[in-house]
């Protein structure tokens, strides 16, 4: 499958559904639709534009932490940025 932009969003969503991959749609930019989905070990954000796509993959070790100080450091650092 080759994605050429927004005109391919339905075929991509159908492919995710066939593979039983849960997804979410967001509209964060006035000229794009974002499809977010999670795979084992990675979260993917894929944006469909008029004529092209862009995506980001966020991966990590998915470890669980109880360190609340670290949590609020992350939140506060984000707020400053």
C-alpha cells in the first residue's frame, strides 16, 4: 500500500481495522487529519495531508514507574518548553 495523502485515509483505516489495530482520529492542524495507533513497543502518529503523509514513531521500553517526582519533572519541563 502506498499512501499519497488524504485521499488514501479510508483505505488505510480499513487496513488497520482488518488487522484489529485500534486507532484514534484527531484534527490538530487545519489542513491535516492525524491517525494515532499503538503497536507493541511503539506509538505511531500519522498525519494525512493533501498530497502526502508524515509520521512519527515513539518507542520506549514501556517500563512502569512509581517515581512521582520524575513524572512532575517531565510535566513541568514540557510546560516550560
